C-alpha cells in the first residue's frame, strides 16, 4: 500500500514490532514518529530512517506525555493519520495468588491505560480532520486465559474493549479503529516468556514465532480499505486468509 506523505505515530518503537513497523512504513513513503522510553534507541533508529522520522521519548502510562507527543508530531509533520498503540509488557509472569500488586498495576498502566492515553490524545485531531486510523496491538490473551498471565490477559482484554468502544463512538466521524492479534512474535518478550518456564507458550522454540516484519506488513495492510471489515475487532495474523491478504503466507 502506498503510504506516501501519511503520518504514522508508533508507541513502543525502540525494538521488535514497533521498530519494524517504523522502518517499513517509512520505506513505503510515510513520515513516522517513534515513541519509547529508550531515548537513545529511538534516536538511533530515527537517524537511520532519515528526515521523515521523529524520535519522541515518551512513557505511555502518562497521559500528558502522549498528548505532548501527538502535538509534537502534528507540529512537525502537519497532521496525524495513523496511531499504533504497540507499547506493552508481559511481566509479572506469576500465579495470581503470588503476584506482586505493584508489578500488576505497572502492567495495567502500560498495556491498558497506555492504549487509552494514546486514543484520547489522537482522537480529537482525527475527528477534526474527519479521517484517521487507530490500531491497537492485541493478543489471543485478550480472548482467553493463560496460566500466570493474569495481568497481561486482563490488560489486553481491556484494551480490546477500548478498541470496540472507540470504533462504536467514532466510525461515523471518519475514524477507523481496529486491533491486530499477531500470535507469537520473535521479540524480546518471547525471551522473557521462555525464561519463565510457565505455561505452554514458554515451551515454544524460537523458530515457532513469526518475524516482526510480518506484523509490520499486516499493520500497513490494515491502514487500507480492505481491512474495513474488521473495524471494531481484532485481525488475527494466525488466520491463513489474513496472511494471504497481507502477503506473508
């Protein structure tokens, strides 16, 4: 899909899915804002992409930081066409009875409140211009329980409902909202899961996971009208038909 002159903002852009998406969107002609807490890493990536990339240090759990990042993106590139809420964490991986409450709250702050903060910051401008796309990175964990992942499952389920609510409220205003459930992806998060040794996901081999570049391709496809059938829902990259459409079958 031709993304020339489109402006994309991606959270969690310092590595994995976020980094791959930033690089691929830019290769397709887009202007990209990379958000993450790791200032040095996103600055390096933005420097490698070139003048059409902007690095913005940001903690998604703080609304004012995301609001400032959206404003900086619009000031630099003139508009915002796509917001991708990718930032997320898996810890704490532990049984509910022994989970650290502060660690649990930290996950909710990033995985759930971070998605809300991004939507809240991006929506007013998109509504005003009468167009825009918001994509959340969802998970199969949003739809079913996984042993020792109560924080992750709960936060992703909440983010899925945010996707549905945002679609219901804003589709008629020209804003597209949908989620992507990629399956297991070869990122640092899978190394953390592997190290935990808990539940069947930790038993998977590295070769079982899809590359983050597949997810990036799916995100670009989701920006186009062919994905409109999935508005307010999750696109599953496990689905062979979706893989065919995205071009990673």
